[in-house]
């Protein structure tokens, strides 16, 4: 099988490539990534020289390039490529619209033309909007995105669904809860707080810190996508969740406990606009139809993640300097 992974130099995409190679070593993988600020080829240094793997630098919104890649005879396309940081989308949504909507449309058109066997759109639980203190989002829940980021992902999901209904393109949409694990860019909540705590810097908690997320280790997410890729039903949506709801305050405390750091490092800052209060997913569909369950507990997963950032300080210290440092100060420094 030949798989095109878009956004494969990012956090989840690079973990997925590594997972697929470990489970299906005969598969060929092409990684198409624009290498924006969050794309990092160091994430795949350990496999970059292998014959099964090839990297192409490029933009999924570049229709000519995408057609050239698809002409190589791609069997499956898995679309991880996305602008994904909510705070950045609030500052400027233009790149989110270009990559997440226009880029997805380009991939869909090329996949239709070249008759790929399967198109997997990797989406997010944020498209559902915000939940109250009770209940779960199912795959039939209405989409009510509340940030420019989640709106762009919801738009892409609608495009993917339309290509199935109109053209019978063999698509599947996955919607996962919040991921964490190795190689996650340190502007995201968990790696930001881990790396700040290691450096004895403050942990900026939005609002009262009681916003709730369902946490999923990236390796469990990759296992679910692989299962859906091979056994999922065309035209369907699958929720992928960790069944692990925790407030941001609880996660912060877990990180500080793992690092033996004081809770005085936590700093409450002004909440961001449109901050969803709670996400939680009903995963009974993938549990019952495909037999998937998350393998890692949050306690074990956060311990492994903290250990990885402790062992790979050179990876994140380079990132948390220069342009990113200026961005961080702009976002959190004056709150």
C-alpha cells in the first residue's frame, strides 16, 4: 500500500508515520508538508533515510503539486495538514481558511480525479462546540464551532461529506479529543506547561482553569486512525476519545506533581474569547464497530510525556526561542 500523509512533519502526523511503519513495514509512505512553524523534520529523523519513506515539501493548497503527487499512484490519503492553534486563529484566521478549507478542497479534487481508494480526514471534537456539565457529543451531534480554527475544520468536514454524497469519493472523517504526547509543538497546553515548569517559568491558565477537555494519547489516536483506515466504513464519521475528562487545573497539577514543582508556578490569566467550557466524546461507535479502546491511562501517558520532554530538551529549547518567544510574550506576557 502507498499512503500519502499530509502534514506528516507535525505532531500527530509524524507519530502516525512512525506508527504505520512499525505495524506495516511494507507500506510506502509519502509525507507532504509545507514546514510551517509547527512542522519539524527533526520529528522524523530516525526514519528519514529509510526506503519506505519519502518527504516532499509543499502546500496542500498547491493544486499542481498535489496532482503530481497523486499521479504516483496513491492508494490512501490521510489528511493531517492543518493550522490548529486556536489562539493564532483569533489573531488572524486567513491561514486557517487557506489551509484547512481550500487545502482540503484541493486534496479532495485530486483524490477524485486519481481515484484514491480511501480519503481519511483528520478533524477535531472542537467542531461540535461547547458542552454543558453533562452529556457527550456523538457523531450525529450538530456542528457549532466557536473559534475561527474550529469553524475552518467544520467547513472542511462539510466539504469532505459533500464529496462523498456528490461523487461517492470513499471518505471517512475522524474527530478526536485533545491529543498529547512526544513531539507536540510547545505552544499547545500540555507541552507548554511541561516545558515552562521544567524551566521554572509560570504556567498561564486561562480564566478559572476549570475548562474541561477529554485527553487522548497520540499513540492511541494513531492506532485508531490506522484501524479506521483499514476497516472503517466509507462515508462515516468516527469519534476518537480518551474517556478521560480533566480540567485544565487538574492537568496542570498533574504536570507539576510529576516534575516535583510547586503549584505557585500556576498563573491565572485573562480568558481567551469564545473559550469552550467542555468537550467530551461518545466513542461507542468505534468501540463497538471496530473494537478500539485507548490503551494508555492519563497517569501513565502524562508520566511518559513528561519524561520525553525531560530527555529531549534540545528539541524544544530551539523551538521556544526567537520568533516563538516573541509570540508567547505577545499572547501571555501582559495578561
